C-alpha cells in the first residue's frame, strides 16, 4: 500500500539538539511564536551550517522587525508571494505551510483563492509570452 | 550576428484590426489607459477567440473595478505576485512588463528588489522541501 | 503516520452549492457528462468568480462544440498536450485527471506512454538547448 | 550594447566533422531532409557520444518510419507536444524550432495559437491544483 | 481517506515479462546489481520501445563502464547532479531514488545536505538573474 | 530592431558604491579574485541588505575556505550542480556564468557536455516519473 511523503533523511529532534542547532531552534520558536519547530527546519538541521544560513536569510526577509530592518512589503504580501511561488513550483510542503501562514495573518479562503487566481493567470501568460517569443515592449532603464 | 527575441508569428497591427480583435484592442487601451496595445496582445490576436479569453480573465483579475468586482488584493500586491511568478518561470517579456507595471504603481527599485528577494528565497526553500521530501506539518482543514 | 494529499481549503459540496457555483456545477456535469463534479472545481468554488473564469476558459478550449466554436485540434491531441504539460510541471492531480481523460477517449496505455515519451524527450532537449544557450537557426517571420 | 544569445561552446562545423560526428550529421540531414545541420546538433557534437544518444532517441520517437517503428501519434500531435513542453519550460531555441516544424507540417498560425492556448490553460490549472493541493478523484488502475 | 501516489498505468511484473522487456529487465538487474527492477522501469515497460531507449541512454551516461565508455565525471558527481535536478523539478520518486543512490555510494546525510544546499542556492540566484533580466558579463567563445 | 537582454533596474557602478555595497563589492573581488564585480551583484546592489544576504550565503557555500568551513563537495562538483540547475531553469545569465566558472576550474568542453548530458537525462526521467506518478520503491529512513 502506497505510503505518503516521508523525509529522505531523519529529522533532528528538538530534545536531541545541541550547539548551533539548538540555538537556531530556539530562535525559530521565539521569532515565529511557535511551540514546535516545523519539520522543514528539523530536516535542514542535518547540515547545521546550512540550517543557520537559510534561517538567517528567511528571518531577515520574513521577520524584518526581528533584525531591525524596515521592510518594503507588508506580511500578507510577503506570504502571498511565498504561496504564489510555491504553487508555481508545485511544492506540497510549502503550499501547506504558506497557506496556513496566510490564514493565520487573517486572510480568508477567498483571499487565498485570489492569490492563486493571480498566480495561475500569470503562469498561463508566461507560457504564452515564452511560447510565442514575444518581443519586449519596455525600454531599458536610463 | 545573433539577433534578439522576435515573435514566432506576425503580430496583428492596430490599424489592421477588425471585428473581435478591434474591440478587444479598444478595451485594452481604455482599461489600461494606454496609447498603444502591448506586443503580447498583438501576438495573441492571431487567434481572436483566444485573445478574448485571455483578456477577459486578465481584465477580471487585474482590473476588477472595470468589471464591478471587489478585489481581495490591492494592485501592488497583484503585480508583486505577477513579477514573482514571472521571475520563477524566467519569462523575459513578463518580467519586463510587470516590473514596469510595479514602477508605474509607485514602487521604487528597492521594493522591486524586495519582491524578487522574497520570490527567490522561496524558490530556494521549495527546492529544499522537495529535495528532502519534507513531510507536511499542517493538518488538513475541518 | 504520514497522510496523503488533502486540499488546503474545504471544497464546496454539490448539495450545498447555490447561485453562481450551482450554475457552474450544473454546466460542468452537463458539458462533461459526469455524475459528480471533480474535486478541482469543488475547491475552486471557494472563490466563485474565479471558478466561473477558469471554467469558462476551459470550456471554450476543451469543449469547443459546447460554445459553437470550431476547434483547430482534435480531443485526443488536446488531452495529449494537457498530459505533457502536467508531466512537465509534475502536477499529480492533473496527471491523474488527464491520463483518465486520454483513456476515456480510447487511448491505450502505449499511446499514453508515447505522449510521455515525446514530452520527456523535449524536457531533455530543452535543458540542453538552454544549458548550452544554443543560438536559434530559425529566421523571424516576414 | 547587449548581444543576443550565443552558444557557450563553439559548435562543430559541418565541414570539419569526422568519424561518429560526420555519420550523425549525415543521418540528420538525410532523415530530416535538410541541407544544413541545425545549431542544436552542432553544439551537441562537442560531446560525440552524447550527440549519438540524443539523436538516436529523437530519431526513434520523432522519425519512427526511419527506424521501422509504427508510431502511436501522428507528426502534428508530436510537434504540438514538443511546442507545448518548450513553451512551458520557456526554451527560446526550442520554441523557434518546433513552431517552424509545425508550420512546415501545414499548421497555420491559428493552429499554433491553439496549441499554445491549450498549453497555457493547463499551466494555469496545474498551478491551481498544486496551489490548493487538490486530492485526486481518479482511482488507481486495477 | 486520501491515498498516496499510485502509478497511472499498471506496471509490467517481472515474472510476466517477455521479449524486449525481459531482456531490458535482466540488463537492469545485472548492470545495477539489484535483485528487483525498480518501479520506474516496470512502468516504462508498458511501452517496450521507450523502455529500451530510456534505459540505453541512462546506462551509457550513468553506467559508462558497462558500455566501455570513459566518463568525464565520477559516480558521486553524477548522482549529485541527478538529485539537484530532481529537487529543482520537485520529482518525489526521483528525489527518493537519487538520495538512496548517493547514500549507497557512501555519501553521508551532510553531503546530501550540501548537494541540496548548492542546488537550492542556485534556484534562488536563477530567479534573481531572470527576475532582474541581468545582462551576461561573459563573452561568447572564439 | 529587437535588442538583447538588459537589466530592469540600473546597476550600481563600482565607483559609485558606498557603505555596505562598497564593502560587499570589495569582498566579492577579493574572494573571487576578480578585477570587476559581475553584473549580477551590481544589480542586486540596488537593495543593499539583500545583496549582503545573497552574497553571504553564496560565499559560505561556494567559497567555504574563505569562511573557514570544510566543504563536503569539491569546487568542480559544486559548479556542475550550479550549471545543471541553471540549465533546468533555463537561466541565460546563470548558464553563461557557471559554464565560464567550470572552464576556469579546468573542465574541458566535453566535461561541460557531460554535466549537461546528465542534467538533461534527469529532466527527462523526472517528467516520466511524474507523468506516470510512479510509486517510490525506497523505504523511509529509520
């Protein structure tokens, strides 16, 4: 009987984490206000340096207040982009995660639907513009 | 010497358009407030029914006020999603077009940069979540 | 134990549908000759305007006789394209759905295999042409 | 001033080809009825074994009569799939090449447009089915 | 209750294989040193000519010693590329298969992580270079 | 006449760079041993915080010796993965850049060809495994 999706490496459990991994886990819980470290980070923890690099970049872009940065986009727009990209790439984990994040930010299902409507519209026009090799009508800057 | 990108079909010129194509061209100019119909639509016009279908969907989603629909997302968020999807798919025409649209809506280059920063971050995490086959930690609805 | 794929929003059940959703559901059952509305449409129904837009475009392209349009491609070629695109994008729902549609049109498993053989061949050559940045040898139109 | 696309390796010219490369070049010209070997193959020729592998597979699938194989799909359907995949991947060389092949087989621009219309429709629905993680409604075989 | 992933066609069992399929199955077991033919090949076997074409190409590139070819890349690098491409495309079967192959070649989980770290980094920069349409700074050959 | 690819934002010139941008530019030249900062980084510099984040991650993964990290993969394997991912995504800038990097590391054109041969093979098998929805034959870890 076919099983569902299982990570290809064994995640690092929270109570077994030490050193750099334990520090990043604590920062993820604190910054995101979560009780539990999501599976994504627990799998990345099998390569501690990489865990730290990815978390550092995501924290700076998605939790700018935590690093004292003034963002150019509001949280809902950022999560809308995340969901649009994840739908385009067909990433199951990411679609689940960013839909949950959008709902947590107060989006209703119809707003989630509009994000996907716009994303799917442009997946469609992208294939047309590339499929016809349409010549740009925009002039270069300067 | 290598030439640049040229459409694979001959676009329908504005002064040669008749019937359904002429009507859609007029609606595009009116709805978007443009003097000239962009290349994308002039290439689609080689298949008039398809031109009408794509324009109808884009108009409803990207110009909701023109069809009396109350949108769930503001114009800048919609264009941000459009640019994020186009960058993910690597569509040159679309990247040019949606960057221009974002700038026209008042976004500065740093805001364009933040849209691309968030989009590129999630292209990265999508590859990781899929590359490790991370098991979702989100429960299904209901 | 890991569960399978579950939609991120609760689908709109057929017996609970009203207004625009009920109309589109009826049109889907009638046009496709189905007893039951597929999951895809029941999930889209959480955003009724979008349901109508997507169904309208799919109906016009995939059921042209229902809108009085003379198609340029036969039904098997249209479903072959649908499967080829879905395999390229790795969309599980769509692969299942379009394979079923091909078999329903009378294709045998070897024909399904040939569609995938051709699609996979060109996914391969696409990566080569892009990976070497091969210069086009085709002259522009006109 | 920006230049166009140029291959990243120097193509093997036809008059300089020897051994396996000369044999494959001759087979390409003969099988495809061309005077000149397209750029794609001349770039692949920098790795002669790979040239032979790719040409062998493409010949068997796209020129089945040349290898005595009875195909399951007609030439126009095969090229339609090739264009649909190339548009989905945004491969410029391939879009140019397969559009030219479709026109050479007798397709008119509106037929090319319908191939792209169907391909772009399913790029759109793929993003929706993946973006909502729609559960398959198709039963497994057997 | 949602089921997992099941092939859309019925695989050809090993004890039911005859002719070309039986020959390829035997070659796969011998070349790869396996007791059992993986599901991928058993599904491809529903189209015997295609099975032979794909296996021939994979054997030549991934088992060059079996065809007397001197490879330019070592086995671990080849599997690293395979995993990187599969993660980029989000192919679940392929990610499982190539991760297992890497581990069998002696890679530890941290090495698998570094392959994915590099692959995900460049999925990110690809979106940026395309998203900004950065002009190449590399001169053409010759 | 169609022009080639031009960045959608004006790059920050090296002699106009100050503060964080000037520091990153200097680090790029020093770490990579270059006289000139590549266009990619000069475009990213329009969003200085993002420039720093992307450079920090790329430096740690692709120039590990510069940060005192012991890598799990050698430089040629890392660049092979970069080229394979860029070919898969069809990113022109990235293909040019990583091919140049491979050649600088001593790879000959046939080795570049073998990287692309392996990458294109797995783009092909990915489409097949997804196109048939092949069930994994690999057991989960533990």
